[in-house]
């Protein structure tokens, strides 16, 4: 026979509820409470007919049933507590979600207002920059026209100097007209250099205006795009159908700047644009002043040159008139001297016959014979007559020599006067007919100002 102490295997008894709720008082009937199995380790109450039995004892059945009941009670209480906590948590999270969502919507609205404010400032400054750049471009065109217009005065002045080089004789003089023309050429060159320098500054300022305008437009475009996105975000709600989960969106936010840096970026752009706007306005005022002053200086110098030309032409006309008057007098004197020479020649010729007569008388009287060759009164008279006639002829010939020499001097004076008159005529032709007529094409103040 097998020993009665052979242990019979039994199913596992779950005591989790008792362990988990050791501090709780189980609601059981004291009369039916299962006491500790005092027969543990024995085979009492079990069939021990030589084979293993799987049955439980009544006490074990009661204990197992009580454990199941206690566990179900504990699970039910735990479930009810979880339900209560879940409802409270749901209400709390719903309120928190609504609160944070409302705050987010409010912040989005505030952000939209900030973006709209900055965007409006950018728009206004962009419009001002566009208008300012257009005005500066117009000023640049005026500078270009004014610079082109200075070529006409420069050509006129250089042509006047070239024409006046064709003067000859004593009129090829460095007079007041030439000095004023040289001043005009130097003034035009300095004005052209100033206009070119101002034009370079204008082109550079236009480039800076366009660059800063492009920066503002990029910033405005970014803000416009951000405004559209934030406006769309602000319109999202729990009933929106175009929302979806983006788990990585919170990670991407770590790569952007903070709000102060964002404001500083736009403020710096606005300050730069305002600085360029002020510089552009100052440059336009400078251009206006430069164009006005240069045009006035050119016209003033033109007037000075014209006045010098008028004065010089008046001097040449007066000198030519005096020369012509003297030439007329010289011509009249030449005529008189020629008549005088003819008169003297005739006088010398007239003395030939009396001299021949007197000399013939003396010659024939030399043939008187012997004592008849006496120095009588006729002989003395004839000798005196011949001597007187010779003296008279010598005096007339000397006077004729002087008259001819005077006539030669008069002819030289006539030639000099005619040459000088021709020189004055040529100078008047150059100054009055060529130079001054050419100067009538001098541009006006309006043209020189770039209009």
C-alpha cells in the first residue's frame, strides 16, 4: 500500500487580491470564514486508493470563491475610481486644451496685428522709396542732359579761340576777349567734372535705393506669407477638416529666431531704408543746387564774353574809322604832293631856257677879241644871272627831292594804313560775323539746367 502521506497535487490558488488589498478588511461571513488548513501536507479527505486525485477540499473551494469575489469587488472599485478620475481628468484636460487653444488663437491674433503693423510700415516705406527713386532717376536724366548741353558751350568757346587764331598783324593780341574765352573753357571743364561726379553719386544712390527696396520687398513678402499662414492657423478649430498631425513640427520650432530678433531685423531694415531715403533727398537737393548754380555761372560767363566781344568790336570799329579817316587824309595829301612834284618839275624845266640863254650869252661873249674881253656890266650881270639860275635850279631840285621823299613816305603810310585797315576788317569779320554769330546758339539757362 502507498503511504497516506503522499501529497496530492492541486490546482494553483490565486491570492493576488489578498496580497494587493492586505490593508483592506474583506467583507466575509465569520461563520463561513475558511480557517487555515490544518491538514496541509496530509491526504485527509482525499481518495488515496493508490492514484492521484485533482479535487479540492470544501474549504479550498470556499477560499477560492471568496478570493474571486474579493478580487471582483476590488477590480470594480478600482474601475469606478479610474472612471471617476478619468472624467475629472477629461474635464480638466478639456478645460486646459480649450484654454491653451484660446490663448494660442489670441496670440495668433496678436501676432497678426504685429505682422500687419510691420507690413504696413514696410509698404509705406517701399512706396516712398519707389517715389524717391523715381525722382532721383528724373534728376539723373537732368544731369545727363545738362552734361550733354555743356558740349555746345565748350564747342562754341573752343571754336571762338580757333577762329581768333586767324587774326594777323597787330590784332593778334591776347586781349580781354581771349582771357574771358579761356576762363569760359576752364569753367566748362570744371562744371563737366562736377556734373560727372554728381552723376556717379546719383547712379550709386539709385543702386542703393533699389537694393534696400529689394530688401524691404523680401521682408514684406516674408511677412505677407507669414500673415497668410498665421491667418490660416488662426482659422483652424476642432471642427476643421484640413488639419492633421505633424509630430515633428515642435522640433522644427527650435531652429527659428526669437521675437525680439525678429523685430530687430525689420527695424534695422526700416532704419537702413530711411537712411537711404534721407541721403537720396539730400542728393536731390544737391543736384538741384548744382544744376542751378552751374547754369547761372555758364550764362554769367557767356554774358562776360559777349560783353568783351562787344567792347572789342567797338574798339576795332573806332580804330578802323580813325585809320580810314587818316587814309583819306593821306590819299588827299598824296594827290597834293604829286601835284606839287609836277609843279616843281615844271619850275625846274622852266629854268632851263633862261639858263641856256644866260650861258649862251656868256659863251658867245668869250669870243670877243683882245681888250674887248672886259668884265663889263653885262658880263657881271650875266654871271650873276647864271649863278642865280643855278641856285634856283638847285633849290628847286632839292625841293623836288624833298617832295618825292615825302610822297614816298606818304605811300608807305598809305600802305600801312590800308594793311592795318584790312587787319581790322578781318578782326571785325572774325569777332562779329563769326564768333558773335556763333555765340547766338549758346544754350539757355533752362537747357543748361537739364530741362
